[in-house]
C-alpha cells in the first residue's frame, strides 16, 4: 500500500466502544485500530422468531382465499431479512479510521485499495492536527 503514515501514528481507538453485543472483534490490518462488528454472520434466533411470526400473520390474513399456501410467504420474508442483515453487515465492515474494507479485500483487492484511496482523498479536505490528548471515548458513546 502506498499510504504514507503520519509520524507517531496512533490508533484512534485503543478499544472499541462498548457495544452491547459484539459479533466479531478484530484489529484493522491497515491501521491497527481495534474493531468490533455487531451484525452477526447469520440471522439471530430473534430474527427467525420474527420471520415465523410474520409468516403466521401473512398466512392468517390470506387464509380465506389462499389457505395454507400463505406459508410460502416464509421464503420471501426470510430473503428480505437476509438481505437487510447483509446490508447492515457490509455497512459496518469498512474501518471508520482508514477506510479498509475487509469484505472487499476478500472479493477484490483492487476495489479494496481504491476504497482506501478514496477514503483518504476525502480525508485530505478536513485533516485536523492530531491532539495529544486521549480521546474521550466514554463521552463519545453517549
Ligand atoms: Zn483501519
């Protein structure tokens, strides 16, 4: 990578914000910030419960004319949940500090590189001098 690092580069976060549920925890391979992702790889049991409830509702509403065919609504509802989960997940993956996107890195390294370059090009506009003070993480959570 052709990224010039600032002198005395410090990760912006020593530890991730206190997420309630952490599905994945790792260090950003590019800037070494500790990262946490809250969206899981799979739908949670709660999600499945919601899908079943929704299917039940659709089946009940369409029962007078569709009968138990309404149960087929399970599949589109399930797909809907899956795609929302995927969208949330891919939104969480890119590092907020250097733009490194691990999911793109797996699929296409060139795209991942371009993403990081774009991220830094955008940063050029509003770079502020790094303060020597420890960022107040507790306040940021609020
Ligand atoms: Zn990073």
